[in-house]
C-alpha cells in the first residue's frame, strides 16, 4: 500500500474500530477524549473532511500516521506498517477523504485550490509574520493551522483558519487573503449570553492577546468577511448582548449597522481603538494614515 493511500485511511473509522467514539459530533468534525493521554475535557479534535487530528491539551496534531505513532509509542515506519497490515485488502473507498472536495459540489469542474497538507504552524516565514502581528505562536497554533495548497500547478502555504463549514480562511504576508470554499463564519459556543463579534481571525487573536488569555468565556462569531454579516445574524440573535469589534472603515461601519438593525443590544467596541483600522493594528501600534493634509495657509 502506498504511503499516500495509508494517509487516506479515515481517523474516524480507525478510532471507531477501537471502540473510541466522539464525545461530541458536529457533523464535519468530532471532539474526543484524547486516546493517548488522560483527558477529562474531550479536547481531541478529529476533522473528518481533512482527515487530521489536533490535541488542544498538548497543542499538537497531524495525520493518522502521527496518531498511531503517539498511541503506540512507535516510529513512523512502524506506524505505517501497522496501518498497512491492519487495512490490507480493505477498500480504501470507505476510509478515504478527498482533499480536493472543497468547492461547491454542484460545479462539475476541477477545484481552483487543492489542499495538500494541514499541520501546526512551523514555517519560519509564517512564524516571523505572526510575531510581527504581536501574536504568540502558541496562541496562533491553538486556533490556526499551516495550510499547504495547490493553485493550478503551483504550491503555496498560508496560515489557515477553519470556518463552520470546513472551509479555510487563508492569510500570508504581506497582505494575501483568500478562502478555501465554502465561505462561512466561524463560531465558538461557550453557552454565554454575550457574544463577541470580529471581522477576521487576526482581530480575534488580538483580542485574546490584549486580554492576556488563550480562551474567552464569551461566545464568539468571526465573520471572516463583512459580506458574511447577514449569515451571522441567526447566531447573534441567540444572545442578549453583542460586542462588535469591527474595522474602523466604511465597510466595518456598514456591517455594524446591519447587525445592530437586527440585534438592538449591539455595542460598537471600535471606539476603543479609534485612529486604528482594526484591533490588530491597535495591538501593533499601527495608526491609520491620515488622508487630510495640513493646510499651508492662505495665499495672497
């Protein structure tokens, strides 16, 4: 069995064969009790679509081979051999996932972006960029991944932030942004009556950095784009109070008004960083460029 085929064996099915089932199942991912350490919080995530796992308690993750290495304390070669022997003769169609299945299934065409690998952030350029944004690497790895992907015949890598439909918001220096469809908001549910709303994930990470914490007790909605403001309304309406940390620009103000028109208890938190485009610029001390030039005085 080729190594690429071994990596396609479903982590979900592998754990199920060992009578390990998710504590909570969210459709495209499940939260498990970690199978290789004591875990009372079900902090082990398995992404069914990308077929990867991440242990939030230990801040590490990887492929099914990495998981077998951790569970059996063995080498890469031993883990791959074990999987090959266990699944020899079994059709991979029941265990495989499709990395290219990231566009609307109604479209009968090749995807423009194909994900090849998702891991913890380790590339020096991405780490340098995260540091430049004043975000701690451990915090970034708690919520983001390093995504390697293909566009036509060229390979790229970016910081990726997963949304509620399994798509990824991609971001890399200097100012590159795009999305691996489907486009959607990202929500964090803590059962709180207050919801914090952010335009993008860098603002969310900046908020946590400013609060000197890795998690918040509030519910969270990250729009991932102001065009998703309408999509966020059903989730936001479930809350008594909304604190909107949107950008100090026209699009941010329009998104705020759209939310406030449907959720009257919406508070504009952008007043806390007036003079800065967004919360990350505020964290970095990067003020907005003033467009109005100083007058030289009247001429006779």
